[in-house]
């Protein structure tokens, strides 16, 4: 038997509601979930689904073809995505039903996230899932408070557990899917003073959160300096600080020296969480300073070489860092070499202290101790750029890994110049010890 649901959750925990619906079914039953902004285009879709399940017993999950979805393989060729005439879509549904009937395409082999539309996991405008498969692969959230991604994770989890996923090519569903150009983070253009960058789930903030009337002295000083650089690169040095404004004196001297250059300006941003400080700095740049070409973040206890920004800038990379010594059970560097086979994006395997490459190399993740990022990267990523992802009793992904994972998802490469070696003030004395202890190993590596 197929039970059909349109799930809804006021607190946005849609995975919980999906799981609650599935929990009430018998093992041989199927749960059919359809989005609130979608509709079947034929009157006999239910018996057609029953026939498809019977004809294709090897599958444990199905989805449908539709007019609008991120997964482009779900959109039949020739469908007009901006035509919202219901008769037009009902005619397509009838034609596809007659042409394809119970035909199913095997789409189990999707790519992991991030993935381009042609290899993306399914868009869950309709999900038809067998109870017995759900018992091993329940729905789960991509992150707390986020509505999207549940369907993608289900597809990936089913694939990884050995369950087959099929595309019902004869069942066509009309999907409104933001046809008015609005999504959860968009703001009406006629309200220019409202915050432009809001994460999914915070629409209510649009009525209360507004831009400040006064931009502040730092913004005005930056504007004045930008007006004099004649189109050359201009860098904002971002320094996230704790609320007590604690900053190592060596770091402070480095920043104050650099901000006096004609093409640089420093923003100190105290906040309870470093991610909030970083996001605020980026937001100020994108909102008020169109002439800024790069943002350079430095941690409050890091001292780079005096010409670090210039050396990183010369590589002309979208995102690039120097190397900073840290300690994770052993002395290591704050960067992980690129690993195309690493599928889980919250794992950080830093370069061992004696194994740091000698030349520019591509990075998989890094700590944000000395991170130079082009403006277009930040514009593409949108808010939030940095975010700690929590689970009960644990951090699933820290803010630095969130940034690097999101940047990669947007298609940007990460790089490290290992010659830009920084001092980690709290580790500076230890670094001397590290060099002595590993001198022989480093010598052998050469």
C-alpha cells in the first residue's frame, strides 16, 4: 500500500516529520512524499505507481520527472521551465505517461555533494520510499534548521547502503519551485535597507533586522583610501576578536603596519564567536565597499611574514593561505593537502610538521589563520560564509572547515603557499623546539 504525505514542520525539522510519517507504515508499505508546491498532472498516478512498484521490485526508492529542479536529469527534454499554464503541464504529463508507462531509469549512481545538476542526487519533489529500506536509511537533516538537502542525503545514503533508486519516467509532476524568483534568503528589491544575507529559516528577521544608518569611521576611511588607488587591488584585513578585544601585541603591530599601506585597511571585529566576527567583516565589505577586491583574515595570535599579503596576492588564486604551525597530538601545519578521494568534508588531516611541501600546492582544508580571498568568491558563496555546525555534545564542523567546504562546493579551488610561514604566537617557543626535534627528519626529506 502507498500512503501519501505533504509533510510540514514549524521548526523546520522536516526530516523528523518525514520519519514520523514512515514510522506509522507496515514494512511492505511505501511512503509517497510530495512537496507543498507540486501537483501530479494525471488523475491515475496512484495505480500507475502501484504498477511501477510491482514491475520493478529491485528498487527501494523512486522519484519523478518534473519541470523545475536542481537535478537536471529529472527534467524531460524540451520542457519550458517558465511556462506555468497548468494545461500545458497536464498535456506533458499525459504524453509522458503514454510514452513511458512503467519505465524506470536507474539513477542510483549519483555524485556526492557538491555535484553539478547533471549528476546531483535527486530533487525530492516526489519521493516514493519503501518502509523496509527506510528502517535502514532514515531521513536526516544536512544541518540544524535547514530545510534543503534532506532529499540529497537520502539518495546518497540509499546508494551507500546498496539500495537502488529509480526515476519514474512516465510520472510527470508540475513544480512551482521558486518561479517568482524568491527563496528563503531573498529580500524584496524595494527594501534596500534590509539585511541582504540571511540563511534559510530566518525569514522573520527581515522585518526587524535593518542596515545601520551610520556606516562608521572604518568604512569612511576605507572609502577614502579606495578612491585613491586607481583601480589597483584593495585588501581589507579582517581581525575577528573576542568580546574583550584580546589581541597579541605582535599580531597587532603587524596589522597596524599593513593598514598604513595605501591599498589596505584593517577591520577589527569583536564578537562572542569568531564566525560572527568574520561574517560581519565580509558583510560590511560586500554592502559598503564595492572597491575592495580581497579580504585577508588573520587570527588574533598569528604573525605572518611582513610581505605575506603581497606574496599571496601575486599567485592570483581565488582562495589562498600561508602555513601556520599548530598542535594536534603532534606538531602539524594548519593545512590539509588536496585529496580528490576524500568524500566526507568534515575531516581534517593536516600536513605533518616535517612533510610540508616546498612549493605552492592545492589544499583540501585549512585553518583561517592567514586566508586571502577574492571578492567574487564571497559574493558567490553568500551568507553564512563561516559557521560552526553543532550536534548534541559535539562540533560536526568548525567554522574554518565550513568555509573551505562551502567554497569548494561553489567550485573554487583552495591553495597554500608554504613559503609564507607564520608564527603562531602561543606556539612560537614550541616551534623552535619542533625545528630542533625534527631537524634530522626535515633534512632527510630534502
